[in-house]
C-alpha cells in the first residue's frame, strides 16, 4: 500500500513539476558514464579479443550500477527521510510529463502548418534524420517515440519501483541510461556495450509486455492483439517489438518502415494497420500513454488496499 501511495505522489509531482530543467541527476550520471568509458575503453580496441572487450563492459556496468543502487537502498531505509527519498527518486526516474510536452510540441507545430519547426521538435526525441521528413513521417516518428518511451521511461520504472522500491527504480534507470549510451551495435560499442544492452533487455522483458498489454486493453483490443502476435517477432528489438506492434494496432495506424539513421537508410518492418498516421494521431498516442499510466496507478492502489485489508482482517 505504501509503495502504491508513493507511486501516486511521484506521478502527481511529475505532472505538476515536469522534468527538472537544471541539475537533473541523470545529466550528472551521464557525465560519470563517459568518464568510466574513457577509463575502461582500450586505446587500441582492434587488438582486444571479444571476451576482453565484453569483460571491460561488464566491469563498467558493475562500477556504474552498484554504487547508486546501494545508495538508494540506504536512503530508502532512513526513518522519515527514506519515504521522501523514495518518492523523489521515482519522480526523477519517470518522464511522463516530459514525454507529453515534447510530443505536444510536435503536434502544435503540425497543427500550425510549420513543418520545419515540427521537424526540429521531433529531432529532440528521436535519433533518426528528420531534416527531410514530410508531415506523415513526422507524425509516425513522434508516435513511435511516445509508445516506446512510454515503456522505457515510464512503465518499466514504475514496475521496478513496485517490485523492489527505490533501489529497483534507480537500478533500472541507471541501466537504461547505460543502454542508451553504450547499447549501440556499431564498431565502438558492439562488444564493449554488449553487457549494458543485454542487461537492459532483461530488465525490460516483463515491463515491455505489460505495457503492450495495457495499450491493447485501452485501445483497439483485437487489432492490437493481432498486430502484437503477427508483427512483434519481425522487429529488431525483442522488447520494443511487442510495445510498438501492440501500440500501432491499438491506435489503428501504420508505423515502422524505412528511416534514416546517421546517414544510412534502415529498412524497418511495418507495424500496425495500413492507415498512415496524421497529426491528430499524436494526440491519441499521448492520451493512450496517459490513460495507461493512470490505470497502473489505480491497479497499484487497489492491490495495495486489498493486501492491507487482508493483513488487517
């Protein structure tokens, strides 16, 4: 029950305050990640065998995950201050309001007919090249970001908080940040970032599927379920696949397809139905994630209340 109340308070804080504009802990953590990478990455990586590069990456995630997780465990155990720390740590870990604001900025630009501004705004939340996107492609990129980040930045953090408390959410958010910085399948990080990518996959295995289930329950259920079963295995990410396919089907739009990343055209599988997304589908995607979040809060409170009733009967 206490964890559910903490979740409600953290979600309300996020809604009222949004993401901190300055001194966000993740910014400092990102700087620390770069310092550890600089210390562990070899000067001549081509001379390193695969197993040693992976071992360096394993050492890196151990150095970067254990201290903040143990600190969160210590803070959460403090009398009175531990409760405040738990709420604040969860508030800092979820990014629901930030995701909503970024997607809304793209939608506002499209509604105003300002395609260059929409391209600029969507470039803040996606890694693909946005300079030549048309309105449909901008809407598609934004919806994909909303659906996938809904899982990564919101629901997985909530899941690990409800399961393990403050240490769980700190461990997850730190691991997810490491994956975002080291989890690329390029020459530099293919082996060094292998452990970070795999560990993030493990942590997201259950939350991603719970997110996909939530999307289809609150959207077009049959379409979402059919797309999940048929299309998720075709996606290149084992966790993003169910989320994106279920979300596309739940919204009744076509996602995926070709996209340019770092100057290279990537042919991605198509997800969802055959209707190309329009600007107003961004609003529907935002609403789907927001409804999903409040459903999780309500279910957590209900489960906490039932557990409290049984233990005090």
